[in-house]
C-alpha cells in the first residue's frame, strides 16, 4: 500500500515537473496575447484648446476651494467635456473619458490627460507652468477675502516617466499661446480705431517676425514627444479654427479686423501643417487635423456668429476662473461644448483613418463562404505610395455544383476534366505559396 | 537484505528531491511568467509588429498639399483692403479737423513717470499702464511703463474694472485723457463706438505718420460724451444704465 502511494506521488510530481518545463519553453508573448491585458495608452497634451478651457465641469471642480487650488486638473482647466475626452479608439468601448488614468482599475485603455490652459511649447518640453490663483471668498463677511497662491504644473512630457511604457496615441494642440492671437482679439474689443490705439497690422506683423523661433520650438516639441512616447506612437496635432465671425461684431470688431485676424489664423494653420509634414517626412508618425473646415460649415460658427462654437470675449470672471481679479475670463475665445464636439469629430475621423491604414498593410486573408459561391481568396494590396486601400484581388472562385448553370458546367467541362473543387484546391495552394513567397 | 534497505532509502530521497524540484520550478515559472508579461520581450514583439517595414512609405495617409507655397509671403496673404491714410480717414470721419501736429515736437507728451502720476491721482493707481510706440513713432510692441522712467511715448492706455464690474480703457494721448466704456460698447446697439472725453475735441494718434489729429468726430464714427473729469469716482457711477441716461 505504501509503495502504491509512493509511486502515485512520484508520478504526479514527475508530471508537474514535465508540465512546468513545457510551459517555460512556450513563447511568452503568445501567452501575453491570450491572457494578459495590454492597455492602449493615449496621452493628451497641449494648451487650452486641448484642455477644454471654458467647458465646465472641469476635473476637480467638485472639490472645496482650498482643495481645488492645489488640484492640477482644476488649475489646468481640464474639462470632462473636452474633445480629447470624447475620442474613441477603435476596438475600445466608450470614449477616453471612461479610461482616465488613476482610477486604479484594470482597463483596456489608459488615458493620460495633461493638457493645460495657457501652455506654450516650453511647457510641453521642459518648463513647469506656474499657475497663479486669486480667488475671492466670503467668510461670513460682506467683504470678500482673497485666497492667493501659485502652483507649478510639471512639464507635460514628464507624464511619460509616470507611464513607463510606449504610448499608442498622443494628441495635442500647441503654438496658439506662443503666437498670442487671443491677445490680439482682446485689443479689438478694448481699443479704439478712431483714437488710433489698435495697430492690429503691426501687432500681427510682430507675431510673424518672431515666428521662426516659435516654429523651431514647435518642431522640437514634436520630436521630443516621439522620443518620449516611442516610435510607434501616432501623434495627432490639431489645428485651430478661425476665431471671429466674418462680419465682425459691429463697431467693436470691424469686418476688416475680423478678416485680418482670421486670415492670420489660417496662415498659422498652414505653417503648422507644413511643420507636421516636414516631421512626417523625417520619419515621425505624426498627423495634422485641420478643424477650420468643420467650423466654417453652415456660414461659420466662430465667436459672434449666429450659432457660435467659440466663446466671445467675456469680461469679468466666471465662478471657476482661477483668477477672480482678471479683467477678462479665461473662457474668452475658446471652443464651447459644441466646438469641442466639432474638434472630436475631426480627430476621431483621423484616428479611424489611421487604424484603417494599419489594418490594410501586408496581411492575407482567406475567406471561405458557404452558399452559392463557396470559396473566395483575397490578398491585400502590396505596400505602395498610395495607401488609399485598393480593392482586394480575387484569385480563385469555385462555384458549388448547385450554383452552376448548364453553360458554366459545359464550359468547365471543356476546360478541365478534373472536378472543380480539386482545381480550386490547387488554386488555393498556389495562391498560398505565392503569398508565402511575398512575405 | 542490505541492498533492499538501501534501495528503499534511495527511492524516498529521490522522491523528496523530485518534489522539491517540481515545487521550485513551478514557482519560478509562475513568477517568471508574470514578470515577462510586462517585459521588454513583449514590448519588443509588439514594436516589431508596429514599426514601419524598411522601404515602405513613411506616410500612413495621403498628405494634403498646403494651399500656399512653402515659403509663405509675410505680408501678401492678409485679405485686407488698402488702408486710407490718416489724413483721408480723419477728413472722412470728422466734422472738423482742428489741428494736426507732430508727436515728437509736442511739449505736452508725458513721460512714463508722469503718466503714472496722472493715473494715480485719478484713482487708477492699480491699473497696468502700457504703451506700444516710441516717441519717434517706431512700433515697440506692448510694453508696461516704468514709473521711474523719463522716457516719453505718444500714447498710453490701461484697463480699469469699476466697482460695478464694468471694464473701461483709459487713454492718455498727448496729455489728454479719454475713456472707452468697453462693457457698455460690447452690449451697445448704437451704430458707433461711444467714448468719454473731458472736451468735445478728441486727440487721436497715427503711428504711421507719428502725428496727432485733434478733431470733432462725426457721430457716425464716434459718439462723444463729455464729462468734467475722468477718474475712478466718476466711472464707478457710470454703469451701463447710467451711460444710457447720460446727457453730456
């Protein structure tokens, strides 16, 4: 009896040992694909046009004042309704808002939201952004007290230290604060053409005189994003919409002034597109998304239009402004909720395009269908300069006996005395061999 | 007999050895599997699939050609009409052009220190005062005044928020003070900008010619309200409703 038990234990342990050794020799990534969750990593960087400035609620908004002013999300005015929050990744349910990093749960996607209102190129690369807050509060008195202070928001690329692995997508808009178009618009509203204070052309000319530096900074940002995110990361750069209704706003912003500002936004977008193209040609996976056309639809949705998707200039502060003493609200001249949706439509279309292009690269599929036509063989197009997705090439087609007409039957009989299924099988084998050679 | 006993002992030892070995290896394999799950091997395999193949086009999309040429002309793209000269503009928009004078020659142009005093004594001491032209007319960009500087500039301005929360732009041009009720004009349905002045004449500055134009404007260009003194006290009382009633 003892011997039997001993033999049983010995056998069991030997089996365990054998299985263990077998498992260790199996390629690990196969197991990773089968059982592990490798989340899609999406990082959203940039300025206020990416953070969702002006679109409440902001992350952290629900906190008390004392906690709010130390909350990085609130200080950066990162909105739950920003366009990055509305992005969809094919194959992942929901939108990025459902996968904000830090929730602590295992998920198929992780979204790191680091865009910050007011950010310039330097704040992406290396320099923390200092947020100065000045909030009024009433502490049982009719006179308000002030809560003042400053917080440094780390340079946005530092997020990749936190993530610790390559990203799949990086989205951003940047450069608008470097050039300062928003300030130009404020001048339109606060100045006086008759008194001679506006000097719009000279201000815009000064912007372009400095643009070479801004251009280099933007290019550096794109390169540094790729270095941090990895060569596989798809970098999506969103442009800016025209800001003012083409008719202007009465005497406040003349039609001529509106035209001047809008023309220069278009020029800026052209420059951004050109920089992206240059970086793309140098090997960066980077794409430009033009939003002007979307905002120009139906007569235009700029600030002061009939159906604006961009806020007008708002003087005085809003409750969630970080500076209650500023002359104008930070919400001024930023996309509202409709504007953010417009941005999301454009960027989602780009993501879908990118994913479709990936799926059409160098794969072979064998599709066998039951029914009248029982076998079709496809190969995808060879990699070519034009990746518009050519139609698949049908190599062999084998009708079943039932689907054959008399004519077809007689035709086939003429061609070959062998059964059609065997011919099809040969064709299939030939095409597979050909495909293998190509691979 | 001895042999049998030895054999028995050997098989127990070997069993124990196998048992220990199996447990250790199983443990190592499980630990190693979870470690490798996030390791470089997995990432390398993933990257290999995602990197563009040599020789393939780098483009994942057809790149739209920019509408303009690569080197964008600096000044030609702006869709603006030819601007009238200052002479033409004020001739067209004024009832009367009273005087035209060179800014550099004027003795009334205050220095940065002097304009800071002007603002302060009118209750605008906290206002950020800026200029954007040098006395010779050259564009300076927006710069904030230095309260200790004796440098003179043809035009100064600053934004003031009144007690009622309305925004005003205060201008000092050749020593004369004017005020633009920004909040009022933002909501106004008047056909022209409304400005407050201490006289019915306005002094305007043209940086192209570096000249002052003293004019009485047409109402189609500017609606002028005359007030005794432009200071914080007066502007705090001039809410949007009060401006609508103001007769001056």
